[in-house]
C-alpha cells in the first residue's frame, strides 16, 4: 500500500498565515434557566482556582498549557507545556 505524499508548502507561505490565539481560564455547567436570568454583574463560577494552568488554543484547538502573569497592567500567559488534547476534551482543569 502506498502512503500518499503530503504536499509541502514553502515556509514563506506558512509564515504569513494568521492564527487566532485564545485562552480558557476554566469551565462551568449551568442550567439554561440560570443562564437566561444572567445580567450585568452576574458571577459565573469556574472549575479552576487561582494557580491552575490555563488552556492555550490556536484556532480553537488546544496547543499548550500556561500560567497567567500580570505585566504592566496587562495579562500575559507563559507557556508551561504542550497540551494533551484528550485532557482538554475530557474537561480537565
């Protein structure tokens, strides 16, 4: 059986692709009735604590774990390790 060849692209084409990075701080499961009642000032409890690692997503796909840092009034994320996709899908904190 022949294995299909993967098309190779020049690195310059890959370098110009934009990737949206987002960070998941935690998750919560709420009844729809509670969600519909939410308004300004509502607090959503998360399954994470202050020092838990966050999920770093690239185009909504988990790529790494990280830690939150505050740098000059800005929030930043330091990458700590690669993501385990199975943990992400299982809802690991």
